C-alpha cells in the first residue's frame, strides 16, 4: 500500500517498501543474504508454507517440465508451526526485510492456534493464509474470523478460486489478497496423473487476467504470475496490483537479472 | 555466491546422453557427483536451471551432461559454482566398485582416474550394459560386468560408488547385504533439483537415517549407510 497523504493507516494494513515479494515456497523458511543476493529488491520475505503439524514430503514428489513452465509437487514438507517458530524466530527477527509467515489453512481452529504463536514475534509483518483448493465462501469467513488478531492477514489463493470466493473477499477486505500459481495436473512418467502448482511464463496471461478481476473488485492484490521479465512485472503493477510475487525466476543463476531487464 | 559464465565449445553424443565441453577455469570444475546449475544466456530467459554433472571424457577438458537438446556450440552459459557434495574416495580404498543402476555410468566413470591414481583396482557393474561408445572410453584395466557379478562378489570391494535414480533406492537395498555393509560406499541420487537449494522446495528430498535431507544441498552424493534400509 502506498501512502497518498489522505488515507489513514490501520494496524492491520500492510506496508511494503518495495513492490516485490517472493512466492511462498520459493525461498525456504528464512532469508539468506549469502544465497539470495536479490533480497534488497524485495519488500517482504514470505516463508515456505507452514502447517500446524509437521508434514512429510509427498511420496510422488516431482518436478515436471511442460512447454512454457513446470509443475511442482512436493507435499509442502515443513516442521510444523511450533518447531518452525522455535527454529526460525531468531533468524526472522534479525532479517534485513520484514517476514510474512505463510500458514496452510487446514481448519479454522488450527489457524487460530497458529496465528497466536506468531503474534509478538519480532519482525513478523503479517500472516498469509494459504487456502485449501476446495475452500468455500463460508470456510473463508471462518478462516478470517479465526485469524483476526494483531497481525495483518493476507489471503492466498489460486486464480481458479477467484470466481467462487470473490464476493466473500469483497466483504471481508483482507489486508491483501495474494494471487498465487494455479494448480494443474500432468501425466507422470510411470502413468497416472500428478497434481501440483504450475510455474513459468505460460501462466502469465491467466494471472494477469485474474489479478485485474481482483483489483477491479477493490481489493489490494499481490500477484504472482510466472514473471521472468521486467515487462511482465510492469504489466501487473500497471493494472493496479500493489506488489508482484516472484517465483521460478528466483531459482535462476542470476535472479538480479529479472530486476534489471528493460 | 559468484556467478560464472562459460562458453559451450563442443557438443557430442555419448551413448544416450548429450555431452558438452565448457571452457570453464579448472578451479571451478565440479568434483565427481557435484553439479553446476546452469542457464543459457539468450534473449528469452530459460525457465529452469539445468544441473550439469562432470562425465567421462578428455581429462584436460570439462565434459558435462546432460545437456538440453536445444543448446549448441558457441552458446554462452551462466552458471553457479559447484554445488552439493560429491564422491570422496577413501585414500586407503584398493578395490573400488562402481555400480550404475538403470542409467549410463558416465558420471561414475569420472572416478576411474583418481581411483587408478591411488593404485586401486576398479570394476564397473552396470545394468543395462553401457553403450559401446561409452565402453570404448573405459581404460582396459577396468573390469566391466553385469549387476549379478557384484551380487556374486559382495566381499570384493572395499569401496562402492553407486549412481541411480531416486526411485531405484529401494531396489538397491534388495541387492546389497544388510547393514553393516562389508564395505564403505556412497550413492549419487539422481532426482530433480529445480531450486538448487535456494528455495528448499523439497522436491529432491531423500529419506536418510538422520531424517529427510535435500539432495541439492546435503547430496546428491550420500553415504550408502545413510540411505539404505531406512524404514
């Protein structure tokens, strides 16, 4: 959100110094300046998704390329909220940029418990709720009610969820809506289908269109979008999103190149 | 982490793999089993990095694979310094077995020169049999046999280096004797490593005796005893 001199600032508002963030799941749990020389371009660091209980990697974890992108299926392994807080709180506190903790929203009661564990932690700017694929408007209301507290709440959802949840989002007005990579499926090499998030430039038109829908609904939007070139980020910012989420490009040999290109 | 650039000076087919020769300074060459995350420099950025491994070839040139089919001689590449843990031959190993399961042994064969340099006998066990072009590059002092030859002579090696896809790890433990093994060993686990550690994305996780480990950071070469018979 950019200050215009007329708006008032609420405690639950989200302020970023730079209009770029990383997508959840792309940079691990803590920023590492040695391995991530591009951190100074980001306005906040979004953690790997964290659940209430520890999660194991998926048995059929895989990365499947397709023309224009790749599908990633990992199972979102993580140590669970309690261990994550004890393991990473010091590194979050000493990070050079604010931290947004991404929580896997599984049930309203567990969301409330996870949010409480994060309140009061130094340098934690906000929580981001990653919605389950089947999330209904009612469940979204319950998640928001459960997560309301001291920290701003971002809602993270894929473009395929926008039609179902748009009306509820307009009513709820979260601190921001983070539009993340869509889910898809591809055939596995051994047969069968594997589902996962889709990354890469092929998803950009879909993401731009969904971002525009959310912006037109009066929501504050952070949009990922398979951004690999500067013009793509500029197109999203031009349509009114207040920050752009970067994903696969951060895994390149020189991610700084994404910020330099004209 | 410094970013490097190199020129792809030659491309050739070695069995079923496409191999490239890079003009990278020698002090940036990966050890056997380590990898170089690499992207071709072009107008359109490549979507993913390609992990390049050192493979058998002229010892005075850096031969790497697997190259994407679209790369051609003269291409400029951006790459990171060698990543991960490679093979470490014990100095006292005198009978070294190399085991390639379901894949070409081109990466394992980079161990032949250092093994012979420490006066070790070397045997290569493969299933399936390697391409004749690849075999022609194997020094004649190296014995080559099928997987069953290793199973019949499990007391022979005092060190075993293995190269296999992640999905074949379970099969490996059916072939080798129960722990403790009568020899030391290390295994190069082949799996996707799209984030090369920067994202801890988890797609390359390997179950070990010390819990789940990332092949891109903690591997891709693991001690055999760490990954065998892990419930």
